[in-house]
C-alpha cells in the first residue's frame, strides 16, 4: 500500500466529516465548560473521533458497503436502520442544519432576510446545483475546502495568542466529561463514516500495488492508519476550537443559539473584514455540503423507497421540500428533534461496529443478539426510566 495514498485518504476523511456541526459543537462545549475544558474535550473526542473511527474501520471490513454492514442486523432491521440513518444525514437533520448555520453565518450582514425566506432561497439553490454536482465537488474541494481550513486555523491561532483566564463554571470534572461525551454525539460523524466508507475503501484500493491483495486484518490496519490521520486532524481542530471558545467564554456567554457562536467568534478574533470572509466561506461551504447530502438522500429515495416509480427530479423535490420545512426550526430546534433519535441508535451502531470487526478478524459470529439487546436497553432507558 502506497503511503501517499494512505495520507491522501486520511485528509479526505477529514474533509468529508468536517461540516457544520463540527464547528458549532466544540465551540458550544468550550464556552459552556470553561475551566473544565480538558475533561470535556476528553469526552468529546471519544464520541466525535474514536467512535466514528471504529465505525469507519468496521464498514471498510464490509468492503465499504453500508448495506452489507448494516445488513448484518437482518434484512428488515437493517433496512429500517438505513432509512433512519439516511433521514438523519439527509433532510431531517444534517441538510437543514447546514442551511440554518449558513443563515446564522450571514445573519449579521443580512439581518433583513429571515430564516424562513432564506430557507426557501437555499432550498431552490440546492435544487438548482444538483444538476451540476461535479461543479459543486470542484468548488468544495479546490477552493472552499482549503479556504475554510485556512480561516478556521486562523481563528484558532489568533484566538490562542492572547488567552484570557478560563471562565469558572459550576461543573465537576465528571460533569464536564459527560457533557463532552453527549455533545460529541451531535456531530453524527459515526453515521458519516458508515456512509462515506465506500469512498474511503475505494481510495485505499486504488493505492494497492498491482497484484496486491489485502487480508481483512491488513485492510483494517491500513484503514486505521488513514483513520488516525483524519481523526488526528479532527482532534486538533476540535481542541483548538474548544480552547478558543473557553478563553473567549466571557464574550460568548450571551450567545444563546449554538449556530451563532462561530459568526460572533469570527468577528471578535479576526475583526469585521476577516469575520465577513470567514462567515461567507462557512455559509458557502455549508450549502455545498447540503448539496452533496441531498444527492445521497434523493438517490436513495428514488431507487430504494420509490423504486423508480417516479423521476429522480421528483425525489429531489421531496428532499428539498422537507429540508425547507425542517430548516425553519433553526439549529437548536433541528437538534432537539434529531438528538433523541441519535442517542437511541448510537449505542446499537457502536456495538454493531465492534462485533462486526470481531467477526471479520476472528470469525466469531455473534452480532445480532448483542446489537438487539443494546437497542432494547436504549429503548427501555428512553421510555421506561
């Protein structure tokens, strides 16, 4: 396996996963946990970096095929989980979250444009751009992606140059750790790695030498190397943002909506001109991410749910229509809707990822019962306790 391919795949993983929630959540965490920031970061990294890495490796061992991976649950349970997961990364959570954060980033400069009107405009823009998806990929990969990374790192570096004392908060170390643990779930990156694993798998396969065939164990270690690069980059940025927000916590405490923290912080750290550029880049980047996600969900809706009985355009219209409605809930409202579902399915998916790895590496076929029990316990804790 070529080292250059492993490194490139690691950077690709970072680019795929680092979206709107990956900015909002570490900033929210840093602001809220103040002087207990290191304990909160530990919990956040576990659920926002380690858990997605486990999901990525396990799905790679299923040839990067999320249907094969989730199919280990059985045909009907597997399809139900696929539908729920795609709905979450599609128009019921992640796509409208991208729209809401785009509006929040632009709101200081277009205060006259309300979220409902912006949602309709963004939905129409997303629909129009789905016909030129290759243009969107080029725009994100060649221009917006690098520019966003440069601006994000600028905020971290400048924000850490003149650190203020951490705000003292009424949280114990355990409280901060638990807060970080639950906040990390909001990134929904476990679902991202499961459904993006096919692209990662294909990239790794392209890096093999002619005639080279990797065993499951070798494939796992190659995927782990790439994942550690991507996860390491995520961890560095998360740590930087969390620390900056903790240092600037006194100025951010008045910001009640998590989507507003980045726009405010960008202007505080980079000034009005730099803040404008950072917020504009964030808004465009979120919209391009929304376009990519809408292509994924509309394709699934067209092929798997509607079985080709209507046109792909109609499937895209349905996707965009739901997105426009959900976007009006705002960042907090969207996550209030989605978070209970995320908490419900995450434990089962984590157990599935671990038991599937054990099966692929040591041929211990004990998957359905542990996963079913985990889902049952999650349901019981939610509705009975």
